[in-house]
């Protein structure tokens, strides 16, 4: 594999994901255009989890832990999948924006395209873990998600210094700041989802 | 150089640090055990001392009051001397305070296992212990404020403002919430009843979170972070603004624990609004911490403890954002009475309180005994175990909590509950198993720390340090 040649395809990013020692240098050697990363990686990859969630939800229904599965109407499922897609796109773009905004503080490169490509690399294990949506049981999905998140965290800490051109120590601080942002973004998404759900998008909750 | 033979009283800090580590291990071990009881309910073996209802209280009391307060007393005594350039006021009273607290915790812990319980969450200890706690706490106040009163430098550093608020507010909360009529040595009845009792209890409960688990530990942050980083706090002015905004707004937020309960609607709404306001001062401190540490990246090469503080800031950011969000009534309708709340509490308790304390202990103990840390490698292992443990814990409880909330609210086509409470709880077993693994992982990291610090301090004496000489006017 030519580690230093960055190709903007999902398959290439999967290969980078499993070879983190090459991934940072590979991203550092390239200065990808934002539009290219968006069109070739962010949008196609963001379609995968909502699509799988739609199929799993429509065919099997969601098991949140109780007895019978929760079946959501096709219209509700479409709306939820659309919201999921928007959340993923927003997540990729906002995380890259936050990383780029932090770059000066931690002596990293500022190019937004590079940050976006790096965020895609870090998010790749989680995108792949969305295959768990085909078995729509909340706990099964969590079990699949946990190793994926651990791998994403590893990629974040391991690859950030090389990919964004900063020292390992400043990279560690920047990665931790991004973890803080991602935790807050994650819990915000949880809150927004709950508000929408109790607002009527999803099964009737009687509230 | 000694000034009139004066020395800082650091032995009391070292002992309190040791006690805090002991309580952290006991508290976390009992936490893992009660987590295991939720997976295998029969492991109490029919013995009431091992029952969930008693061990759970032992867990919360030992981690919050045993570990948390001992760590706060240790760091308050250490930092107030150095920020005031004087030894402790009334050092014998400081020893009384330190040892009395441990005796109270030991007796209190045994009484909880024996089934003495006042029935108020996080204030379960019965009236003899409540009186003892009040006496010790007032001693703490005399030592701390006495030291500030005899300080040799005029400004009162911001960490002392936070520690001072901790001492004053916790005294107020504890005394008011513990007002009760004793009927026997082991039983008393609260002076408050009904909804007044609920409002007073959560005024206490939430401000214990606020002024002990947040404000007290911010005092620790504001002293030890600049010491770790070897540079001043990024914006001192911002820290003072954050202190007063925090102190003003936190005290009103308690009623968000009583959403959809029998307290007036406006009280609930006030609690919600003040909880949202609280985000601003909380995050002012977050910004201050992140920017202070951002300029100290070289220290990461030599100081493994700094990583704990960096990570604790990330979880502080999460917990102080998640709390106000969960106070919003339309989120609370799902989250209340579910394990989401448990996850939120632990993202703060493990991710923020424990990690900043661990980072502080790794900094403090080698300096107290004048030695290098025994093993940087073990400290690094501890860091990764702590990160894995807290992340797994939070994820497990988010999954369990959101599932519970949504299932409890699900109605069928004729308006009946779709799922029984029993069935929902039975289905939570996998999440609880995951939480048990997470807790054990975090506990294992704490054991490594205890061993590492024990080996660092073993056989060594406390280093004697004298206050700096006073600066003469016009010099």
C-alpha cells in the first residue's frame, strides 16, 4: 500500500483506519479540497447508517429492551433516517470546524479540508459499526459500537499529531479537547432526539 | 529558610491523602459489588449487611464524603498555606478535623451497614453522626478561615474563594437539612414534611453536588492546574467572574430534581431556568482550564499527572452541559427516574471528581515526600483504565436510561402502558453487566494508583517546607 498517497475513497479510508501508523503521514502529505472530501467521503458515508437503520427498523422493529419490538411507521422511519443523515453531516462538518478553530492554539495546520478528512478517518470505525443497525436491538448496537468507539478514540489520539502537523504533546491536548466537544455533541444529540421523540416523532409516548 | 521556625503543616495533608485513597478503594469496591448485585441479585447471600439497600448507601457515602471530603480537606490545607504564605491556623484543630472526619466516616459506614438510615438521599446518616459532622465541619472552617485571616499577602487567591464557599454552603446545607427530632439513638424524624421536605432535601442534594462536587473541586483545579502547568491561570478575572456567577446561580437549581412532582409549577420552572443559566459560569471555568493547559504542553513529556487533569476537564465539560440539558422539562420527562441520571452522575463523579483528584495526588504525594513518582508507566496504565472505565459506564447508562425512559412512556392503542415495569427492568441486565465491567475497570486503575503512591511514599518522611519571608513595604 502506498501510505503517503491519499485517495479520497471510502475503501482507502478503511485501509488507513486499520493501519494507523501510516494514516497520519498519509493525511499530512495531502491537502484535500473540502468539496472533494464532502462529495466523495462525507455524504456517501453519512448515507450508510441511516439506510441500514431504516432497513433494520422496517423489517425487524427496534428492541429497546421490553417485550415486543417497536415498529415505527414508514413515514416516521423516513423522518428519523433523514434526521440521522443530517446529524451525521452536521457532526462531520462541525467537528472539523471546531478542530480547525482550535488549530492555532495547538500549533496545528488550519486547512479545513485536511481537518474534515481527519474527522472522516476517526469516524470510520463508527460508520462501519452501523452494520449493527441491521439487528435493531439497542444493546446489540451498543456492544458493536463500543469497540468501534475505542478504535475511533485510538485513531484520534494516535493519528492527530502527524495528520495535523503538531507535536505529540500538543496533539494529546487537542485530541482531549475534541473528545470534550464530541461528548457534548453526543449528549446534545441525545437530548434533541428525546425532545423530538416526546414531541411526537416516533411511537406514541402519551406525553 | 525558616521564618521564626515556622513550617507548613503538611503531615496532616499526607494523612488525609492516604485516607482519601483508602475511602476511594472501599467506595469503588462497594460500588462494583452493588453493580454486581443488580446482575446477580442473590449474591447478598440473604445477609442484610450485604443487601443492595445498605451497600448502596455505603458506596455513595464513602465516595462522596470519605474520598471526596478527605481529598478536599487535604488539598485545602495544602493550598491555603501556600496561597497565604503562613502555616495552618490551629494545627491541632486541623488534626482533630482530619482524624475526626475519618472516625465519623468509619462509624457512619458501619451504622449504614447496620441499617441505621435517616431516609434522605446523600444524607442518610442518623442524628448522632449529623451532630459530629457539624462539629468537625465548623473546626474545618475555623482552621481554613483562621489561616486566611492571618495571611501575609493581601489578595485572597481564587482557589480559596471556592474552598471557602464549599465550607460555608455545606455547613448551611447540612445543618438545615439534618434538623430532626431524635426518638432513639438510631432513629430520628425530619423537621420537614411532605413537599417542604422534598424541596429542602433537593436544595441540600443539588447544592452538595454544586458546592462540594463542583465548587470544592474547582478550588482544587484553580490551585493545582497552574502548579502542574507551571504558569498562571489563563484569565484570573474570568475565574473571579465565574466564581460569583456560579455561587449566585447554583443555589436556585435544586428544584429540577422535582420536575413533574407535587411542588408548584413555578418552582420547577425556576429550577430549570437557573440550571440553564448555570452553564455560563461552569463553562467559563472550562475555557480557563483548557486555555491554561494549552500553553503547558511541554509538561506532558515529564508529568503523567497532567493527562488526568486534561481529561477531567473534558468530563467536566460534559457533566456541566448534560446537567442543565437534563433539567429541561421535555428532556427530564424521559430521563428522570432512569439510569441516564446515574450515568450523568458518574460522568461527573468518575470523569471529573475522581480524575482531577487522581491527577492532583500524582502531583502532590511525590512533592510531600520529596521523591519521584515510583512508576510513570503504572500512572499511564491508570489513565487508560480510567478513560475506558468512565466511557463504558456512561455509554451503558445512556443506553439503559434512554431505553427505560421511552419504554415507560410507551402507551398502547387503548392508552394502557405498553410494557410492565418488571419486564423493562428484567431487560436491563446486559446494561448492568456492562456497567459492572466498567466500574471494575475504573476500580482496577485506582488500585494501580494506590500501589504506585504507596511505593512512592514508603519509608519516606514528609519534607519540611517553610513559608517564604514576607515582602517588606517599599522593598
